[in-house]
């Protein structure tokens, strides 16, 4: 998780996800196989909300054999292997912009009352905030 972006991470390898989905498909006698599989995957560190719905959808098409279950599990695991896009955290970005605007406004205000030391300091702080926020945004966006 970054400062301005929430980067989803899937720590569990695709073959483990595929094996869990295959187990749920072959153990389709349970009514809650999808919830059980999602719970087991949650214990392994996969917090993907798409997992339970993908298994539920796969369970609606009952595979007639183990090889069909393997193929279906491989297809579902490949779909889940694509990480969801990064989510921009608007609240934190808004807070950074508000901090920049407040510091710049205080610089203009102190310049207006002819207090040169304060104006220089506030404009310097505002420039520093702008530089840090811009650097963090570009570094995080490059990661996604």
C-alpha cells in the first residue's frame, strides 16, 4: 500500500489458487464450497473479493470429469491471476492539496502584511510540500 495508491498484491502462487479452485469444483457436494474455498484462500493471504464469485460461477457449470475440472480451474485461476487495478486514495490527495493551498495562502497573507521572513518561509514550505507530493505521486504511479 502506498501513500496515494492502494496496490493490490496477490502473494499466493497461481498453482495454489488453481488447486483450491479444483478442490472446490470436485467437492461440489457441499452447498458452501465457494465460501469454504474463499475462506481457505483468505488464510493463505489472498484477499481477492473476485475469488468467491468466480468459484460460485464455476460451480454452476458442474464439470463432468476431473480433467474438465482441471481445465476449468486453470481458466478461473488465470482470470484471477490478473491483479485488479490500483486504487487512487482521493482523501489523502485532497489532504495534500489542502495543505499546499493553506501554506501558499499563509505566504500570500504574510506577504500582504509586509512580514518578509514569514512569507519566505511559508512559500518555501508550500514549495516543499508540492515537490514531495509530486515525487511521491510519480514514484507510486510508476509502480502500478
